[in-house]
């Protein structure tokens, strides 16, 4: 059991500012792992949604697509990242590494 746990690691994805009735698809290494519709940012918390996903230990490509706005971004995740923060800024989908302390919901 410990061997299997060492192979996978958990990553928190936090959807922050700019989401308004967004249809979001999350992929890991090109495979869909999560999808949600009508996701909107809570103006008080500054958070739209958050999801925890398991990643292979050797690194992964995490992709986010906002299908109803035609926005897409992919980031490479390696080492021991705690979280990835995703926001919509203007007409761009922005992904950056976080500290893991952003969890609110």
C-alpha cells in the first residue's frame, strides 16, 4: 500500500476570480478528470470552486478549459506542488502554482 501511495500525489486546484457561469473541464495528461457547469466566483470569497486531484508522482500536465468562453491553459506540474490557482483575467485563462493554503470551501 505504501508503494502505491508514493506513486500518486494530491494536487488542489482552486478556481478563483473571473468565473461567471463557466463550463469547466479539468484534464491531467490529456485525460478528463473533472467537469462542472455554471461555475461562478463568489464575490466575497474570491473563489469559484476547488477540486483535489491525484497526479502521477513523476510530473503531469494539468489542463483547464472554459468551454463556453473558448479559454484553455495547460501547466506542467512536477516536484511537490501543493496547489494550482486558476483565474480568468480579461480574455486569458491564467494558471499559477500556489502554496496549498488557499483552500476555503
